[in-house]
């Protein structure tokens, strides 16, 4: 029913400044710009974009994120399931994605479900020579990410949010029990056979913690840090590099000019969706799960950024 995480839209205060950071320094590839919106992709993505930067000085936040589904029929099923759960669904027509279902999850996170995904042209010239998206390395800046990987969301109740997502065939790869044994402290949920498409972590106020992008191995993580420091953005490196115990991923957390957190990520494991999830106690998670090795977690890492509270009844783009 749901294939994967497709894209995220961030509202930023200064589009030019944000574009310099993402495109010129890190190396995201801009596929188009329309007014106050820029559309960026990672190096190996066939979708035209996976990150939208929208200038909105009055609402600097996660605007929404999009999940691609398998068909128009799947959209009908998703609409019915949401309505059966008592979740309001707004159906709109979007110039890029066609029919889109807009919902706010029980915690209030803004989500767009869609099927149609605009693709890059891989045929070039009179002879229709094939040039794949990743074969433009001579035009790239920085150390471009390879593809979008996951969203990390803070939610008031992990169990409540999980009870929503399990209706759409998500499974849990790993979870952390809360100290009192009631509501889970965290859960990593997925529709692809890697560790997660969405992470749900307890926090009183629903918010965005980070968006993660895959890079080319441990060397790609280190080189990203080098590029940022060399370009004068050393202070935008918040945490890492290091290794998570949960997911086994190698990580670097950076912040854009507005404080949106991006995880530069590599090396999580692959595991079949029907396998039993791996459970951590909160004590074990605090000892080894969040950080297998590396510098201690900075206090700033507890901070989150807001989500768009005006999501329903607004245009997508």
C-alpha cells in the first residue's frame, strides 16, 4: 500500500541563504525553482525532488512530508482507513503529484499520501542516450547525499501514533520500552526492509527532530563534515560523527540556517519486515542504543523544530 518516504517540505526564513547551504555547500541538486520554492534532490534519486524549501518567514517549520503509495486504488483504501479511524482527510489536486490525500496524524504531524511521482528524464539527445541521475558527478557541489531515508518525529504518545501507522502495513524494527513499562519511549517503523522510514520518539509536544539522508558510506559522512567546516559552517555541525546502537547507523547531525536538523546517515542494516522487532529497555538504550560510540550527546540535541499547525485546508504548493 505505502511504498516509501518520498519527500519533505521545510519552511525557511530566507530561501537564498538556505539554497546556498543545501545546494552550494552540501551538494543537493536543484531541479527547479518556482517563486519562493526550490525543489532539490539527492544524487541517486529518480524522483525530481525529495526536499522542498519554501520561504515562509512567519511559519518556519516542517510544512509536511509525503509518502508514495502503490496505486490510485491504494489511495482509495488509505482514505477509507483514515475515515474509519476518525481522521479527517482532505483530498486535493496537486500540479506535480496529481491526487493527494492530506491528513494530520493523531499527534498532529502533517502527511501527504500520493501515487504519481514526477521523474527525471534519463533519455538525452537525438539518439535518446541513457544517462542515469547519478551520472552527473562532474556537475556536483560538495558531497551530495544519495537519497532521502527517514523522518524522526517527536510525539506525545508513541503507542497512539503506532496504533495509527500499523493500519497502513508498517512494522517495527526496534523499540524502546519506557521506564514505567507503559507507553513505548520510541519505535522505529518501516515499509522498506531497512531499519525505518519513520522514527517515533516520546516528547510532550509533537515536533520534527530531523530528516535523514543516506550518503556513500562512512567516508561520505566524514567528508560532509569536512566540506561544512571548510566552507565556514563548522558551527552547523551539531553532533557526531558516531555510531548508533539502535539501527547500527553511522551518523552526523547538522543544522541548516534556520535550525532544521538533517542527519547524514550510512550503514543501517537490512532485515525482513515480518521479523520480530528488537526491544531495548530504556536503561540499555540510554547506555548503548542512542550512542554505541562517539562524543556524548549535546544538550542541543534535545531541541526540536515545529510542525505546520495550519496544514489542513491549505494548498500543498
